[in-house]
């Protein structure tokens, strides 16, 4: 008889840990009789801006809207125009790219590094043209994608740096050996950042929600109006806006969970460190097959996890589908992020003939295993043993 199924991400178990606080926050909103753009939203925006380290946080309906509104606001400001280019990683969830094309801007896909799985900063500059206006980095899997080299390229070419921080709440950029107070959180590294609070995120709502963080006063002002039908003042519309607002219930829930985020992320790091050190199977590695270091030392693992909040823990196998079936047969639920890369999707048929071998290899070999704050040590051991025994 098999032991109980280890779910990939049991949201009920994760949220149950803060049940009393969440219920209290929800009741406060219900009793207030105010459900949009009220005190709960104001409080969460203030707290999240302080946490990220920016002057502004604007709550919006979801993460896609956050990125879309950033680009739209830059177009309203005259910084970008239809047909301008935005450099973006080829290895990302499609939302990063949808935000660009929705604004009639042109995505320029750049391959990731096999070692980091983030956009390869050695390939970015050759993708810059006279029409390039921004670089969008994606902190994929919960790992910081920013590098000093990317910052230098933006300054040299006068490009906006936009962060897709949908998977990296609480992540820090650690450039060298510095004190924790000197480290900078993702979401404050560039000119603006989009955040998703989809329920499965490290900081997850109980429904759809998102936010933009920025230090740019004008940009923040325009984004707030764009998400409110293009209006600063009721019935006065300065922009062709949309309805994209966080609601009071989600803001109140997120404010509760924000207080626990660093503790939750640390638990994820502990599990990820075990995976990195204890998974030992040539058919299952924690690095892409092309990586120079498929297995890491303890010191390297500690260094690697300094700038990661382990939203997704990917393993790679040349027989990924067989591995997924094997784990399912043995009571472990997994996911694939992402089986079809954006340039192979039907909605972007014009890119289907592109050859992006690193991105394609990731999509063919990647398998995400459970890595979350509610996972027990025993379940982590069971997962490691199964992976090490896979043949």
C-alpha cells in the first residue's frame, strides 16, 4: 500500500497555517462595507512598497495587467511607441511576452544561460537595436535574474529596466559579500516591476491579484489612473484605461501573509538545499544537461540560495516524461514549467521556425518537484530517495 500522495502545492495546507489571522482580516473587510480601493488596499500597498523598497505600490487585478500597464504608461509618457522593441527572455511564462505584444511593441527573445536558467546577460547587448526601449527581466523559478552587467547595458543604451517579479516575492539581489541590510529586493532593482499574487505564488492571494512597484512618481500616477478606467477623478477620464484593481479582500489576505513571507521562503530554501545536495542520479539533475556543474558542493548551494526564494524547484532529465510517471506511480505529484515555450505557441506562429536550443531543451527536460513551506522533512526525504532510485 502506497503512503499518502505528496501534492505538488497543497494550498489548503499552506493557508491553514494562518487561518485565524486570515479569517480575522476577512471579517474586518466584510464588516467595513467597503470592498474596493479602501483601507485594506491602502495598507497593503504601503506595507508591500516598504517591504520591496520602493516609494510606490499600485494594486492591480493580476500579474499580466501589472506588466501591461507598466508598458502602457511608458507609451502614454512618450518613452515608447508602437513598434518599439523590448528584450525579454525566451525562457519565460507567456504572460511576460503577452504584455509586450498587447501594447503593439515587439518582443526580442534572448536565450537563457544553461547555468542560471535566467536571461543570458552575455547575449543581451547584441540584441539591442535603435528601436530597443527596454529590457524585461524575469526572476524565473524564484531566482534573481538581475546582474550588474544588465544594469550597465541599460545605462549605456538608455533603456528602461522592467522586472517581472511574479515568481520571486522576497528574493534579493546579492552582488557580493554584503550585509543583509545592503541587499536589494527584486521588484526594486529596475525602473518598474510587475508582481503576481496568483494563489500558487510565494505570496499568494485567494484569487487573482497583482501589483506594480516603482520609484517613478509620474509612472505610478499614470498606472493608478490606467487601472481605474483611465481616471484620477470620478467621471473624468484622461486615458483610455481599463478596470484593473485589487479588491479589499485580497489586499487584506495578502497583508496577513506578507508578515510570514520571509519565514516561508526560508523553509523553501532549506528544502531546496537538501535537494541540491542529496539528489545524486545522472538521469535526474538540478542543473540543465548543458550546465558545466550538474552537481554542486555545499558551499556552492548556500551561495546559490542567497538570491533565490525557490518558487519552483526544477529538476532535469532526458527522460522527463518517464520520470513524471514514475513519481506519480509512487505517490508524488509534479508539474512541468513549461512544456511549450512561447516561440512554439500557435498564438505566435510567426516565431515557430525560430531555433532557441537552450529554451527548447529546458522545455523538454524540466520537471518541477514539490518545494513549499508545508512540506515535511519526511516527505522531502521520500522524494529524494525516489529520484535517486529512478532508472
